[in-house]
C-alpha cells in the first residue's frame, strides 16, 4: 500500500507588531544645594553652630585659625631650615681669603641693618602681645563683674598683669615711670637694665631719642629689691603729636634664665 503524505496547513503570515516609541524618562531631580557655606569650591566652610541663628561657632573658628597658624608655622620652619642649609653652604665658601673682606663688609653694613630690623619686629611683637594680654585680662574682669557677679571679684593684683608701662604726654615734656627689680634667687645677682630703640607706629627707629635709666646696674642680695626710675624726654624735634611710640626695658642678669622684658608705650598728645 502506498503511503500518503498529509498536507501541512499553510502558515499564515505573521505581522510584526509595531514597536512603540520609548517613553521619555523623567529628568533627574537636581541635587539639593548644600548649605554648608562653601563658596566657589575653595572657600572654607562657614562654621555655624546648631541653634545659634547663624552666629559663628567660636570653637570652629578657633580651630580654623589654629590650622592656619600651623600652616604658617610649617612654612616658616621649612623656610628657616632651607635658609640654614643655604647659609651653611655659603659659610663653607665664604671664609676664603679672597672673600673675607667682602664678607666682613656685608656683616657690618646690611647684616647689621637686617639684624636691627629683626630686633625692632621682636620689640613690636612683644609690646603688642603685652598690650593684648592686659586687654584680655581687663575685659574678662569687667565682663565677670558686670554679668551677675558684681563685686564678687577683687581687683587683679598688679603682679598678675602683663609687664608693661603706658605713658602719655605732650611733645617737649619729660615722662617718667618707676618699677621694682627683685632678686628672688638664693644668691646675689647684679642685673643690668638697658633699653631698646624707640619705634614709631610704622616700626621705624627714632634716631636721637633718649631714655635715662637710674640705676642701670643693680646689686641685689637674696630677697632684696631695688626701685628703678625711667625718664623719657619727648624732644619736640623728634616726637610728633598723635603718634604712639614703643620701646622696651630689658633686665638681664636676674639669674636662672629670669631675664625680663617690660614693654613701654608712649602716646604723644
């Protein structure tokens, strides 16, 4: 018997479904702007404490100032180290006989001028630090005595205040002040009192300015003290009205590294 083949049903043509266009995706939401106080991507964030109503957080501000001070100190230390290395190399070559005269000439001229300028800066720093320290103490004392503690604190003892002298007078007059030098060691000492140059408000030394110290050399037994008097004539040809001048009294020889610096401000009125 012959095999018969069964016809397969014809396949209907399929119609491809139309692909619908992709729906537009929603635009990403913008990130909320930070309110940390950063400006231009480089500025330090403003320190705003919670619940302070925008007032600067003192602790954060002090920490930021301290970080800046550390950075300055690190840069200064590195510069000082580099300068020391450079100076060491220069010194190894600077003592050659053919350079000896030039080396001496520089140290006696520009070297001396730069050293004098450094001394003036040190005096201004010491005087400013003394004044700021006294201002802090005075303002703190006033604040505590006027904010619910009136009369609770006694006047601070003069010994606890910064070692400084403030004088004022008109040009052509002579100002005077006195202070005690005491020997707090167990041995006799012979301290000497000297003065530093008088500087104007720009840091320039006042050439010809005189300061008289009596006595300059003191001999003190253990526990003994001596009153020293300072007289400052305000020469009308040197001192200008409305200018604040500064100087310092240096006491050397008190024993056991107890040298003392007394800053002095002179207001010409």
